[in-house]
C-alpha cells in the first residue's frame, strides 16, 4: 500500500497476550523493515510480560496506550500499520477503526464473528483503500498456496470430496481463559483452533458452501468442545469436518482432498503437502517454497512484492460457513442453506 513514510513500517501492536508476544519476538528480528512504535494493552499483567520480551532483545518497550480509540486519535499519523491480536469479539470493531484511521491491518484469526461483520470489513477496506490480511497459518503457508494452485489448475481433475479433522486437548489448556467465554470467543474449539480447519478447507475449495448440517457438543462447558459438520459446495462437491477439543495432549490435523484424477493431503496449518496422481500408487511429498512468518508476508504484500495470500474474501467465506454451522447446530443438525450474495 502507498504510504508517505519511506522508512521501516511503523507498527502498533494491538494486544500483548501470549500469541502477540510470540509474533513480537519474530518482528524484533526484522528491525530493518519494522519498528514497533506503540503498544495497546489494557491488562497490566500482559503489558508487563510484553515489556520483558523487549528487555530480552535489549530494547526499551514502546509507549503503551491502553485505549485504542485514544491511540488512533493521538498517534495514527505516526503509524503505518496495526497488528491486531485480541479476543475474537473485538476484531471487527478494532480492524475497522484502524483502517478508518489510515492504517493497514494484519488481523489475527478468526477474522470476525459473522458474515455480516466480514462484509462490513470488506466495505471498510474498499472505502479506505487500506490493506487487510488475515493471519491464518494455512492461507499463509506456501504448501497450501501450492495445493490451491494444483487444485485450480485442473491437474488433479474435478473436486469430489474434502475430509478434514483437527484435534487438541483444548478444553484443558484453555480452561479459565477468555477462549471459553462465549461473549469474547464467539464459540469454542471449532471457532478457535478449529477455525484453522474452517479457513483452510474454504481456501482449498475456492467456492461457496451452499448447504451445511452441523452438530456441536459442549460436554458441559460454556462453549463447543466437539463438533461434526457436513457441507455441500456450489459445484456439488461434499465436505466433512471433524473437530475434537478434548483428547490426549496433542494438537494436530489432517486434510484429504479427493479429485477425479488425484488425491491431495495437507493439514489445517499447511504443515504438509502430498499428492497422489492417477498413475501413481501412493501419496508423495510435493516441494514448496520455505515458509515465511505472518508479519514478513504482510510487509511483502504491503510493498507490492507478493499478492495477498489471506484476503478478507476468504474470511467472508469462512464466516458464512460458521454462521451456517451455528444455525444448523441450534436446530439439532437440520440442514441450512446459505445465501452467498454480496449484500
């Protein structure tokens, strides 16, 4: 995106939780391209933990303005971009505010809570001309981008079915956190770790879901812990999604895409890529470019060196899928038809 500032990207970190601290450790290794200029964190504990990350790198922590509205009102002209890593329910209003203040945005997953919010962010993106990239590991993975290219090329034939599974001892490790509070999380395992599965399958499919049936089980918790989804795509291809958030200590996934002339295997984070073609007897690894971090890719997209691998259009497709999953689960699995018009 065009910017009058020619030096390193001046970044505001919105949120200083554990995932934000992970990203900051990587960003601090890229000071030739990025300067973290501001923090926005209302929790004293999270802010203190972030200052320790800067101290580890031998750097002073940037100023912290706990209120995003004040930060943008007073400092937007000193900033180029925002990296938003906050509870899911805050993403929509915070991303919109940052784009309206003239900042480009890298937004942690899931993009928003609903299709309506997704459409609003896309409208804001279009109106302001700002950049919006969603930090989904899958869409940002070179392996997944290679998988998408293979599927779109027709080299594997027509898409028939997609089967995806993700599992983790999520209930245990997120106990007593905002991730199990519906007002902040918008859902449970399927909308948190499982959001990677929803996004990656939507990205691989490259087309809208037209019908969905879903069952969610909270197993006595405040949010869903397990879930099963069946879907039909616009082309007629069929999709099954399985999410288990209460199992042995682990965090893993598997995605299989079956086409008329081949089989493709990957993971919800793009952690592998194997293909079996019609004239082969087994799945074989496919080479892809080395993975780049979320922020590094955002900087490259912003400078015009690469296309946006995770645009809000895919976030809209995933958000509409989540809307349909919730609607069907609320009706004990009754099929729900999706209206995919751009309102």
